[in-house]
C-alpha cells in the first residue's frame, strides 16, 4: 500500500500588512526586515475571517484539483497551533466541507505540523485502509504575536494550505522517505505558554485546601531568534539527508527543495549545505512571511498552480519550529 498527493489548495486573508505598515507601529524598517528575513508582506486575519474559513477554502481547492467530492474523504487532519477552538478545529472544517464519511482531528506541532500530518496520513493508509485524506496546515500566529515586539511581530502571517493524499499501490507510492524529531530541551527558545491567574492554585488557608477558580490565557509568542536560526540551519539538512537515505536517493536527484518558510537566510543556508541550486528552491515568504503549519502547503500550491512543480517531480520538504520539532518528507508529486 502506498500514498500519493493528488491535489493541493491554499487560502490567505485579504488584509496585506507591509513592512512599511509595521514601521508605523514598531521601530523597524522595510530594509531591516527584508535584508534579515526576505519578508516584505504578510496577510493577517481581519473582520469576519476565521482560520477554519481559510482552511475550508484551501480544502475545496485541493478537492477540486483531485477531482473528488467531499463525501470521498474519509479523514480530515488539521495541523495547527492556533485553532479557532482550543478543543480542536478539524471537526468544524469536516462539517463545513460536508465530509460526511470522514472523521477529523487536530495535530499540534507548530511549524512542523504539516509534515507530521502528512506522515500521519500515510500511516492511516498503510495501517488503516483509509483512501482519501485531507491534510490541512493552517495557522493564525497573528493571534499570539506581541505587536509591540519588533523582534517577532515582523516575521509571521496567517494562511491555510491543503493537500489531498490518496491511497495507491506500492508501485505508485509517492512518499519515498521521511524523518521526524523533537527536542523539548529547546522549548525555552520558542513558545507561547499558558498563563494562569494567581487565583489558579489550590490555596491552603488555615490548613484547609481552598479551591479558587482559575483564569487561564496564553502569553504572546516568545522567541530566541538566534537559537532558532542555529537549530534550523543545523538540524534541517541532517533531517533531509536522513529522509533521502531512507528513500535510497541522492540529494542531486531532487527537483525541488521546499522548506518551511521562516527566513530566507535559513532557506539559503540549508540549500547551500545540501548543494541545491537556487533555481530548485521554492520560496514565497516575501509575500506571506512565516505562516507556520500553512507555509509548506501554501508554497507547494503556488508552485503547482504556477506550473513550476509538475506531476512526477521529486520534492524534499522539511518543517521545523517550536517544540522544538523538525521533520522531512521526500515526496513524488
Ligand atoms: N527592526 C530593526 N531592528 C531590529 C528588529 C527589527 N524588526 N528586530 C531586532 N532588531 C535589532 C535588535 O534589537 C538588535 O539590536 P542591537 O544590536 O542594538 O541589540 C539587532 O537588530 C540584531 O538583532 P538580532 O535579534 O540579533 O537579529 P538577527 O540577525 O538574529 O535577526 C531574526 C533576527 C530575523 C528574528 C533571526 O534571528 C531569525 O530569523 N531567526 C529565526 C526565526 C525563525 O525562523 N523562527 C521560526 C519560528 S517557527 C515556529 O514554530 C513558530
């Protein structure tokens, strides 16, 4: 039993926030942001837009490309760290799409989420007999960014991307190798922690425990950019090499390097380490910034619709981010 990608789609919010717009609210400049990151614009949810609304739009495009109906889908996997509902957003998307023969769940693995979701989908096919799985990467980090912190607010944008993974014979298998990792010791470098009010503990007054109702929210995203940069530049090439080894392929055989779109300098450093020429590197973060779990399917969808990525192309994809988590997949499109 194998699995292959037969459709993709994406959706972004309408509101464009440029580097110059950000320079109005924090002490920064278009030049600083574009030189250090490669980012020029990002999209931000506004008005009545929702993350699940974007995910539904992206999923519809993927279904259309795959020439399938919503009733053909047997599983919906939503990869997100920023769902509309803390309890999970996959179920609502499944309902809104009309996937009446599917069930749904969420995966939280930050910017590695899409790769984790993709690998998970293939396992459901190999071990569970599933036939058509929608894998969605969707995030709205604008919800958790500190818009007064110039070190982080310049980096992120909101978006959703989707792929349709279909079961196929082992001969046609499109997932040729993968590699997944996490290292919780690096969590301190990138997180958005739960913040509980002082009244959230069981207080012991006069020897008797007293329950005080708690109030919990989430802190804004905290990041040590230099550490995350070093981690990505070190771990991502290793991970891609491991996945390629599993696939029995040399790096020179890949048609496209498709990394999580975090920073152009990270993308360039990984490409240079792997000796992948720039014309084989997919990059769209100038327009969208770091869209976390959405970045890989969003960039893939744009490249497919632009006629760059074609059926049969070999893609080395890799995600990395909070957790810390990272992972790679070698995919024949
Ligand atoms: N505009 C102008 N100056 C700035 C800005 C800004 N937006 N941000 C920081 N600076 C200043 C700093 O204050 C510092 O000034 P100082 O020298 O006077 O102290 C100087 O610029 C250098 O700051 P650094 O933080 O050292 O800049 P660096 O070159 O490391 O670039 C950046 C920062 C772009 C964040 C980089 O470290 C990076 O991209 N790291 C990786 C981030 C990343 O990929 N995150 C992935 C997250 S994925 C997920 O799971 C959510």
